[in-house]
C-alpha cells in the first residue's frame, strides 16, 4: 500500500501535489518524494519521513514547474531506505528524462529484473517501482518503442497490481494494471489543472468534486494538447479475467471519505457492520465499541442494525502510525500500546462487542483485548 498523486497544468504543481500527498499520508508514513518538471529539467526530492517534514514551504519553492508526481510509501517490496523511496528518476547523458511513481506489488519481480539485468540494465534499488521504470526505459532505448508502446509492453510483461504515473519533461502518463487492483482516480480543478491520485480524498482537498477512475489496463496521456486515453482495452492483457479489486482498500487502507470501485468507502464499511449484525442476533451485549479509526463506520452499521448504543472506549493517539505497516510482531505490540489507551472504568461490568476492521495476523486484536482486560 502506497499513495500516488500527479498534477499537470498548474504553476503551483509542487504545492498542489504536496497537499494531495498530505491527504494520502495514511497510505504510507515511511518516506515520501516528488518529481517536478518545468519543461526543461526534472527535479527530484525524496526523503524518509512525513510529507509535512519533507516538503516544507522553503523546499517546495525549490521545485518549480507545472507538472509534478508525488508518492508516500508503505514498504512491501524493498527495505526501509531512501534508495527504495519513490519517485524513481531515470538519468541520461542529457539529464533526467523520466520519473515514475507507483502503488502496488509486482508478483514476477525477480524474473523480470533478472531478464533486464541480463540485458545490462542497472538497478539502484530493490523496489518494484524502479522495475516498472527500467522496463519502460529499456523498451524505449533498446527496443525503439514510443512511450505508449513501452508502457503497453511493460503491462504485458509485469504480473501483479500497479497504479502508476510516468513523468516526462512535457507530459504525464497515467496507467493502471488490467485487474485494477488498486484505486486510481483523476479530475480537474476549477482552474483547469489535471490531478490524479490513489484516492478521491486527495482530489477533494484541491477542490475537485467530479472525477473518474483510470480504466483497467488504461493509459492516459496528459500534455499541452489535452487529455487522451491512448489505451483502454483490458482484454488485451488479462485473457478474459474479471477486475479484481483489493478488498482491503474498502475495509482498511482507504480514508472513509474516498470513493472508488464505484462505491463510497464509508458506505461499504457501514454495510459490512450491518451484515455482521445479522449473524450476531443471539449475542447478548450492552454496547458496541470500535477500534478506532478505520472500524468506526463498521461499528456504526453493526450498532444501528442491532439497536445497541455505540461508545468510544478506546482512545487513539493519532501521532502513531498504522501498526499493520510494521513487519515484526514485537514492534506491532509496542505500536498497539502506544496507539491505544483504555478509558478508566469504562468497560467495568459491561458486555461489549468490540469491532475491528479486519484480522490479518491476529496479533493486534489480541493485544487490544488484553489492554481492555488489564484495565478492568
């Protein structure tokens, strides 16, 4: 899980991208980065840390240009280092020529990387976003392909989930995997700038109320001539398979005010809670308590369906990141203790339905239950 944003056609592209990245900070807190083009030069800034730390006003002024792509990272492929942060930049003898930011996971990463390395392609990281960029660049430079054809060739070779943005000096390309596993939406500001993001909440931050999804296997080019869908035929790539959206986007990853996969996130969570309540009609309880924040609407739907009160018995520290992101159980346990605190005497003598959004490893919910029992 990561977050991407892109802005085309604004003299304040870097500032707009930073605002959109801040709206998607929940999708990754390890590192962030931005590449900006003024038509002549692509400038890159990326560091470990949060958007508000890396892109202060003074740093944004060092990124002039009307086209920008940005990224917030939650590591799934590659270690927690600045080399693995995005966007990735392609350097040539004539200066930086391409930058790429992506959200997803490549299943055949090692196979494709080995193929490129055998052709003499050099890698600076072990991040799958760089793999997409290197493959596209290899198609352009060695196979004499145009940008659109190079992206199509990459999409035929790569297996997995990816929503990507490719920045060249005068244009921005959006592309999405044939199964559309990860969300990707775009729209226009009232001033006419084109903005693309992983989640619609980032577009709302910039005053965009109307938007649409990048289609499966879609490639959209944005340049001074306008917006053009240069590829939109998922059957070319997925051999008749259907779209396969990641269920965790609606359940956990996304902000509740986002809309993608043709549904509002908060409404999906509310429905999940209501359906769960149907299975629990014989369960005696006094109240419903959510594990904040991503389970709040699930708990609300459950409580309304069962006619039970919903109360907030757990207090969340919003300055602690998402515990799911940490790879080690001991670190996740530490994160739970730092992230949640139990209201004193709140649970005494009460029969409580505790609602969490999901169970992946089972370690987090067990720790929360222990915190509640220890508090009495």
